[in-house]
């Protein structure tokens, strides 16, 4: 059943991609298209982009379930196999008929290719010359030979006691599959325009006001005076400067843990990368502009505002009109907190019929024809309607992961610090392309 769901999501994504390519071909090649047609095609492209983001999120979730199912199935198969005798290299020692099966760990160590290569580098003739600094041999991992279990029997943990051969038993570690409820879907950054910068300071121009005096003009009747003069229009701009901000966090770990559990390193990397993206999303929405914070959408001066009127649906519709008339843009998405969107979903008419289709009508959420994006980054009681392309995120340095023991006394304690860091700038090129909607009666 789950595989069928994944195939359905992939089919929908394929159809969306094909539709996107078709619209792009029309926009690029159809020279006879009217302004209304171009406008409609662009709106359809925006809708497809939002749908693709949702489908990709569903696909990732379904793939996680597939991985979990595959791991559980494999474990079940292994647990149903009969338990065989202890063997060396897959063969019982007595069946070999020679002493090779009874080699000591020292013999196995010196037989390894890594050891032979290292010894040859310091003793080409087979003997170590006098006054030669030997140094330390490379670490050799005796994979599959139970070295760790044999040399480090744990006597304090009853589940793995060193009696009855317990020290020879290898743990079957499957690693982390579910990273927990701390990870939320991140979608807001996908709505805004991406950019890059090579400096530490961002400077851009924001259009603040326009005076359109265009009018029909009569032909001049004299060589002097004001007859035939064309009306003058005006545009006012504001130069905005801001700095690139650094977002970072780190986590300590022991060398031994990362050596013994390789998957843990990738999980730490994923956690650190996710943490940066979550903070970036929070800053884009509600950064207060002080210190090293972005000036987020909710704190940018000059945005439009829509007060609560009558009910939620009426308020939302008036916000759409507000943006069209005063912002002069076509909105691309609503961004709303999940608790607030639940209030919309549960709205019913006088016969207790859901306006939004109820539990059987869930699909791509839309409100007054505009896609809805749910995000915990949005403040409850408020939602934002906007043409999100007028928000800009300038990437200075993409997420980098650094590992070092050069912190405090980490070197002598065999600890390392794993640091994730990114540098970016954020700005709003047209403030009136955003309307902040009050959902509180």
C-alpha cells in the first residue's frame, strides 16, 4: 500500500513538472499571447511551485516510512534464521585441518596489508635502522573479527555480560531512523526569491511611492507657454543597506563515539543543518532587526495591514482586496500558523457543512483561490498574504560543517566540536507587497 502511495506522489510530481515545462514554453515562445494570458500562466506557475513543495514534503515522509519498513523487514528475517556455531571467517576451526584457524590476534594484526605497508615504509630492508624514529602505526580496524568485543568486554552492563561468551556477541545496531518531533516542515524560504552576494554589506533600492500623471495631451497651439506640455510623473526610491548575518550552532562529541557509530556523525550533521534552516525561517518572519537579527516580515515598516472584520473569511477576502488595490501585486501565498488554519478548516455554514470540504476534502489548501502555507514560524493570531517574490534572501556562504578539537581542553580529552554555520542577508524590496492580517476578533 505504501509503495502505491509513493508511486502516486511521483506521478503527481511528474505531471506537475510536465505542466511547468509546458507553461514555460508558452511564456518563452508564444509571442501572440495577451497580457491576461501571460498573467494567468504566471499564476499557474506559482501554484505549481507551491504544489511541488507540498508533494516533495509528502514524498520525503513516504520515503522515510519505506526505509523504516525495509529495516524492520530485514531485522525480522534475521531474527527468524537459525543460530549457528561460532566460526572464524565463516568456517568452523576444526574443519580447516590446519593451524591457520588458530592464529592469535597478534598474528592477524601483522598479517594485515595496512601493517605490512607501514612497516615497509620504515624498514625497507626488513630491519629497522638505528636512530630511526618509528612513530605510531596507523589504526587498523579488524572488521568482522570481533576485536572490540574481545578486547573490551563490558562487565557492568547485564545485557552484555562477559560470561557465557557474552563478550564475543556483536550488537546489531540499526542507527537512528526517526529524528523525533523536534523537526518541523520548513517551507517559507522556498517562497522567497534567492540571491547571492560576495560582500558583507547588502545594498538595494526599495520603491517607496509612485506618482502616475499619464494623461492624453492636446497638440501645442503656440511656440511658447504651457500648451502641449506633457505631465510629469514621479518615483521615489529609498536605498537600503544591511549586513550579512551569521547563523551558527555547534555540538560536542567524543572521538570514540564518532569512530564507533559512523551513522551518528551524519545524524549530527543533519541536525545541525536543520537547525540553521529553522532559525533562518524564524528570522525571515519575525526577526526584530536588533543586533545580529534580520528584520523579518512582521517587523518591516511600511507593510500593509488588515484589521479583523466580521469573521475570518470576510477578513481574509478584504486582505486580498487590500493587497491588490494598495500593493498592486498578485499574491502568491498565505502563510499562517497551523492552529489558525485549523480554525478556517473547521468553519461550517448554517447546516454544519464544512466550507473547505471537511475531513474528506483535504488536499492542496487554498483560501480565496490562493495557496496556503502552514508554518510554526508565523505568530498565532496573524497571517501574511503577499507576493513573496518581493522578499529576498542573499546567500553569502551556504551551510558549512566544521570539525575541530581546538576548543577549550577538547584536545586532551579526546573531544571534538562539530560546528554548522551559514551567512546570509535578508531584505524586502517592496513593503506594500505584504499585508499583515489580524485574525483576532
